[in-house]
């Protein structure tokens, strides 16, 4: 078993966060289809939090240097 590199782990982490963001938006659409606006708004907020989290992870990993 090989030891993963920081780049591999970072890529995996950001990909999982991105997928979670997408799923939150899918749940928002499903809630809207069921006429549940309050729940849909909640899932939208969760999606936005994942988006912000992903940005923060990228900033941390790159020490604020996005090239």
C-alpha cells in the first residue's frame, strides 16, 4: 500500500465537497418539486455553505496563493 501524496488527498477532499454541494442543490430541486419552499431554501443554504467550504479548503491548501 502506497502512502498518498498531499495533492492526492487535497484533490479527493475538494472533489467530495463539490459532490456534496451538487447533492444539496439536487435536494433543493426535489423539495421545490414537492412545493416545500422552506426545505428547498434550507438545501440551497447548505449548498452555498459547501461552496464556501470548498473555497476555504483551497485557500488553506494553497496558502492563499491561487495561481
